[in-house]
C-alpha cells in the first residue's frame, strides 16, 4: 500500500483529501505545518508528498528547497490555491517539485497523478536494479548510474531528483537522436503532468546546472534549436 504524506495548514483540506485517498486504499499520514511535515517526511519515507504552497512560518517553497538540498528524491506534488497560471507551475518545478495541482481539485485527477508517479518510481527501481547499468563518460567526468538512479561528476553525486535523472537517462538511452519536448513530456512525465512544454525546458536547465562542467559550453545535454534536446553519441567512454 503506497504511503502518501499530506502537508497543508488547512485542516479541512487535509482531512477531506486524506479521507478521499484512503477510500482508494492509500496509506495516508498528515501534517498541518511545514516543520512537522519535514520531520514526518524524514521519519516515514513516504512514496509521494502532497505539499501546500502557502503555509505560515515554513512555506511549501521553503520545504521543497530544504528537502532537495538534503538529497531527498521522493516525488513531491504541489496542491495549492495559487491557481493554474503557468508562472506558478514553472516556479514550483524549478524549486524541485515533480507536479502541480491547483485547488479546488478533481479527485480522480489527483489519484491518477499519484498512481502514475508511484508506477514510474517502482518501474525505474526494478528496471535499473535489473540492468545494473553504470556508464562513464569523458574519463569519469560524468557517470550515469542506473542502479542508484543518480549521476555523478568525478564520483561526486549531482543530487538529481527522480525526474531529473529520468530525463537524463531517457536522453542517454536515445543517444544521438533529437528528442522533442512533446516526446519527453510523454515518455518521461507519463500521465502525471498536464502542462506546457516549458516544463521540459525548466527541468533541462536544472539538470544542466548539476551535471555540466561548463555552464557556457554544454557537453552532455545539447539543444537542436526548434526541435528538442539530445545526448551526443561521440563522447569518450
């Protein structure tokens, strides 16, 4: 039974969302402030975190920043009253969130998003563990390790989130082929994000900041202007 942590200062939202998710056989734990939520996230290790943005004292944005800074890769979905404006979605994704849903929400949409996030994580864990794949490029300057779902620069972890690693790995698996933004949304995000293609650009930028040795001359994630992104097939291994 998948474990979901809900963090929201609105008790009514917490209770109604928890009751709804329990009816779909999720194991639900809750917190009504960000600090307590962080403690529970560390202690309980949920499969997905549902996070409110606007909480007093310790906001959802501060939570996600601290959570990712400490290396946690658990998928995080913002459930917020900020609205559907793309600027808020982009801001949440830049901060390290995996998805965004505005209040009031459609219960089945939320449930299917959670299920898709959990399926993707489970599939990745199984497939990567079975493959045992660890690929080194440019004398170990970049290492993509499917066993631990992480990338490394000279053996130092890049601290990629799940989504960032899945994006990098998909590009690597399609080495030399330009992948369009729509393809990446479909193949990497699956069914758990219904947003515009700028989502891909935001995640690419964040991943490049972590893996590229030179931010002015990219080596590993390249752009074919007007078409998409690709991982080059002429790197030294």
